[in-house]
């Protein structure tokens, strides 16, 4: 036991003396969460649009007012000719143009039908889609107001309710993702680097020719990073609660327990990487390419898994991050407990045992 | 026997690093492995310290088999690799403390063993190991290898890259450690250090050329050897090499070591020849062979 404590003490010396890594370790989560929370967002706010109004009557004015009054759009300019549409799109000043046909009001009353053309700049397809949906919603609302007194014989009224994230805030989606990435990165990359550093500097040679057991070396290496990762997880959760008003519906202790479980899974992966790479450089490359990319692309963090091709959906099952994201979304947003998440939890436990077993088996007690 | 090596062979892919090596080291002996870089010294050390497994042959250290009882060996030996392998970001004291702890001991417990070495680096005990000079690094590494009072000490080229004064101090320390009953296996590319060992093995290209005491190795040198000097050493070497009766010609400090093929060497004949080669101030005198001469002769 004394050996083990001595080893851990040494590890903390390494970590705290390497100022740059320490800065990355704690600076990165904060920077990432801020970046994802503020800068990268799917929501639209104050999107500049232009209006081409051929009729300029009371109805179109009313609609235009309604649109510009919403917080989603601000009317940047009015144009007079169809040919201007392309010009302003090319200038990139507006994301959408509303084109009211001639005699809008008249047609609406006479024919019960008038047309607005919504033209969006689809170089950014997500935004274009969102804009057209929002405009449609505003128009429908307006239409409803017109028809208030009239009863239509048959009517289907869809009532949409967005549960767990009624305001569709994208930060709710990013926080679990960022937390997963950071815990993965800190745990897996840092441990794999710190173990391969011993190999590279030759200190592993001395450690091998000493009574310290392989399991003591591995656990001793991993322990400080469990500790640091837990601190990181706490920082992320606190930031998301206080800055982004992210709700934690479920049990905080369960969240803590699942986070520690995921940290250990990632650490086991880190150890596995260190057993197959000889230098810090290789360990870093494998961690980045082999872990970061799948975590970002295949975990369902950014791209929904259900819309991926079948082979990728199958592959996504072996990514621990996928299961962890399901778990934290469940706890934070839905407020569910272990009775709904036991399957995902068991999968993570299984993966951890598998990686641990493999790395202990692959850990070399000699130099070759 | 403290170390026994019998018929050890080891190859890396196509390279044969060790070929059929056998020798024994007695308890409390200071045994030297002398040979140039790439001779296979480090491979042999790694086999004996249980870091590598030989392809053929067997070996024991402190009566434990290097393959079967590797854990026991790891408890009982001190190993100082050729490359400086301590934690550069830890101070002298922290390094020493760390190695004491993982060997289950404390600095105080075995302080008498390292005292003489440690007092020399103690004034810098709060300095990080990465910022030490070559000699101090080696002293610290030796302290770390000794802190658990090993039965056998393996030192792989401990004085490479160390200044001559520190080298001498280092060997004095080895002598003192030997008196405390520790068996020491040391390797070095420096022939002058070989004379300080009890017995040495000359090793080249993975083969042992000869094993004996330094004195016996020198004594068995087969030919009389001569120091030759002239006004132009470079030309002297070329001329001697061109001389029909030459057996060997090696530069040695300010002289050239020369041996002759003939049983009775004729000094006048050689002087005449050298003068005909436009050399002057010629001196020729008989000298005693050194280990380096023996090595060169055996390696031929």
C-alpha cells in the first residue's frame, strides 16, 4: 500500500509540475463549454431578411409587422424588383426574402387564396429549414386569427409539444456531448500519454526491475486522472446549470455515479492505447483519431444516429460515448432513474471490464 | 555464484545480438563487461535483469532463474540503465524517496550504504534531476539503484558521458560498495576502467573473446610491444602499416603501439626504414601491453 501511495504522489508531482498540460486540463472544458454554448448553436435569432412586396396593402403590412415583431427576424431592407433578389443573396446580407404576390389582399378576400413566396439561402441548409419553418408558423398563426369567426367543417389541428426541451435550446444537446468529449479526452489521452512517457524516457525499465506490480503501476497512473476528471465533470455541470440554465431533472448522485463509470471506461481505453503504442506521439494520435472522431461523429452528439446508414448505426453501438450520452440526457433532461438506464449502464460496465481485462493481458512485464 | 550465464543466445529479427555467452560472477566480485558500442552488453544486462528473454541458454542471478523467478530477482537487484532513466521533473530527494518507497524501504534505513555518494549531491537535493550535470545524474542514479540494498548491482555504462574526474570518483565508489559485499556487474567501453575490475570479459559482436583478471589478460599478450614516436605521427602510422614485417599498428596516446611479425625484432632495421620514409626524431622503446592492445589483438 505504501508503494502505491508513493506512486500516486509521484504522479501528482508530474501533473502539477507540467503547467501547460494542467492549463489544458482545466482550461479546455471551460473553453469548450463556452464555445458550444454560445457560439455554436442551431437556434436562429434576429435573422436578417428582405421583403419584396408587390401589393403593399393592409394585409401584407400586417404580416410584415408580425414577422419583424418576432425576435427571430429583423427586416433588413425592402426591395422592388425580382432581379434584386439574387443580388442581395449574393451580397450575403440576408438569409431569406419574402415575396408577396400582386394584389395580395384582394386575392385573399376574392379567391380565398393568396401566395407568399419564401426564398431562403440554403447554403446553410439547417438555418434555411429553420427559417422557413418559423415563417410558416407565424403565417399560420395569422391565418388562424383571420378565420376566428368562421367554423370549418373538417379540421385537423396538430398540437405540437416539445417535451424535455420545450424551447429547443441547442445548449441542452451540447452539454452532454461536450461533457462526454472532455471526459474521454482527459481520461483516455492523458493516461495513455503518461504511461507511454515512462516507456519513452526509460523509467519504465526501472519500474519493471522493481517489486512494484503491473496492476499497481496501472491503477497508480489512472487514479490521479479519475480525480481530475471528476473535477472537470463537476465544473461542466456547474457551468451548464448556472450559465446556461440547464436543468438537472434527475438525481445528481446518479449523474455523478454514471460519470465516474464513464471516466473509468475511458481510462481503461487509455491504458489499452498505452499498451499498444511505444511513444507519446503515437498514443496521442491514436487517442485523437481513434477516440475523438468516433465520439464526435458516431455518438449521436451532433448527428442523429437514427439517420445514419445502417453499417454506421451498427458501429455506433461499440462507442462508449453513445451510451453515456443517452444516460446523461436521460438524467439531466428527462429526469429518469436507474430503472430506465440500467441497460446502458450495464453496457458501459461490460465495456470497462473488457478493456481493463485486455489491457492487463496486454501489459508487458518485460521489454518485448 | 552470484550470477551464472550459460550458453545464452539472443537475436533481434536478423541481427544476432548475443551468441553462446557463458560466464560466472562470484559473490562480492566486481566484474566488467568490456566492449565497444553494439557489442551486445545492454542486451545481456536486460536478459539478466529479467527485461528480455534469451532465445537459448539459461541464467541465474542471486540463485534465481531469470525467467521463472523473475519477480524475486526484481526484489533483489539494483539496475542502472545506460540511458539516464530517472524522473527529470522530480528533485533529487523526491526521486530517491520514490525509489525507496517502491522498494519498500526508506532513505534512512539504508542511508549508510549511499551516504558517501549522497553527501556529494545533497547540497542540490531540491534541484530537479533534469537540471543536473552528467556526473551528478549518474551519482543520483547509483543512489536510486542502491537504496534498497540490492544483492547484485547492474550498471550499464555508468560512466559514459561523464568527465574524467567524476569517472574516477565513480569507480572509487564502486570499489567501496564491493567491500560491503555487493556483487557488481558493470559494462564500459573504456579500456582504462577495465583494469579496475576484479575480472573482465572482453566482448565483441555478441561473442566473448576472453574472460580473466585484467592482469592475466595483459600477461597473456603474445608479443613484445613497442612505443614508437616520430616527428609526424600520421605519416608514421602510414609508414608502419606499409612496413613488411608489421603485425599490428595502433595509435595510443602520443605514441604508436607497434608489434612485429618476426620472433626477434630488429630495432635498427625499423629505424632505417622509417628514416628512409623521411621521418626524424624517431624513438622506439619496449612497453607493457594494455587491455586495449589485447582487445585489438583478439578482435582482429
